[in-house]
C-alpha cells in the first residue's frame, strides 16, 4: 500500500496525541467558560434581589435546590421569591444550571441537527409583579445553552432579553425602558437593537388573542454569531441593564393613588400574562419538557389573577388606551 507523505510528517501516534491535547484544551476552556457564566449569573441574582429587598423591605425566600440522583435532568439552582410586599406583590428570580441527556424539542426548533444531543444549560430568569397597577410588570431572562452532539464539537449559544408589560401606559416609561435596552446591545453592532426589538415584538405576542403582551423590549435566541467572549459580554450588559431600565419606573409610579377599578383591570391583564407563559413561552416549555423543577419554572406566575368574559372597555378610557396606543408595535426610540 502506498504510504501517504503526510504520515511521514505526522505519525499516527503523534496525530492521536495532538488530537487528545486539542480536545483537552477545548474541554478545559469550556469548563472555564461555563464557570465564568455561572458565577456571573449568581452574582447578578444576588444584586437584583438585594435592590428589590432594599426598596420593598420584604425579604426574599431563598430556596437552594439540587436535582436528586437518578432523575433525567441533573443540576442545581437557587430560586428566590418575594411575596406579599408593599411594593411587589410577587417577585421571582431564579438561577438554574442543569445538564441532560437529550435537548427537548423547544430548544432545537431552529437547530434540528442538534435534536436529541446531550446538553448543558444555565440561566437567570425573573418576573416582578408589582402591587400598584400603575407600576408595570417586568420580565428578564439571560441564558447560555451548550449542545454536545456525539463525535462533534460542542455548540454554544446565548439567549435572553427583557420586556415590559404595563397595565396603564405612559410614554416616558416606555421610552426609558427601550432606550436602556438599546444602550445594552448597541456596542455589539448597530443592527442588533432593531433586530432584537422586532424579535421581541413578534415573540411576546398572544397569537390566539392577536394581541401583544406588552410594549416589548429586546429578545434574542440561538445567538452565537459574536462568539463566546462577545456573546458573554453582551449577556452581562443585558443582565446589568435590568435595574437601570426598570427601577426608575417603579420609583416614579409606586405611590400613585389607585382604586378598585385600576386593581380590577390589573388582575384582568395579568390573565394575558399567564396565557402567554403557559401557551407560548419557549422557556416554560423547555423547563417542563426537559424534566425541570416545576415550582421554579412557574415562579413567573402572579399570585392573583382574574379572567373576564368578552370584556370591553369604554372608548377613550385609560384602559382602552392601553390596547389602542401601547400594545401595537412602534419605534419608541
């Protein structure tokens, strides 16, 4: 058999050793990267919950959990929940870091070639439901997922964003929130904010109601085009932007007088929030399909909510203006 000239330059044992070294280096880098993301997310959770506690005065219940041995999904997390406070009726902020043998369908909608691959996922997700109807609800999620298909290099991507759901609309609140979202992603490409803003408008949409959930923000998923370092840096800027985007609105509206009418409308609009999270949200589906911890997955649910059959608000009222002026996608900045 003719000997390949390349075999003289790279004997099989040296090629194998080099491949093993390269694999070890990649593996070490992946472990280091995952550790960096994990530490950031835990610190972010601690900083955000401290800020809410300082404002509200109600302590968060801290529930550190670990999946029992033998379950399909392995990993741990920290669920923090504030309930019954004077400012926040319910505020949930959960960190999770899990591994599993098979990516669920919700994670491979846009990556069918990775269907069924083992995976590692970590993220921080929060939803804050205020007591005062003039304060909007906010949601944020930042996450990283790594698929590990057999015999192939791992594939990592980032996702996340934040969005605002007001019950009573205020132009200046929406503008501030969107400007802060834009500031978070602008350093990574001028095209990103328009893309992520449009993605958010399209994603947080109740198709069965033909209605937006709120005034939007930014949303991105399956995002790997910046590489790990810049993708992680953008994740941090998005995560760090949450308090900048939301807390000024809370301070501006939390002492606004309200009555039974406003409270009734708030509880009714919360019903839309629940519908979206249970029917359409990919994060909820991912957690439930992968065998995640149900109590932590559903921390986004409000403590009180109502539904009203075929409700119609008086034309020109503040309640009617929410739908006519704020729940239609528009350029806020």
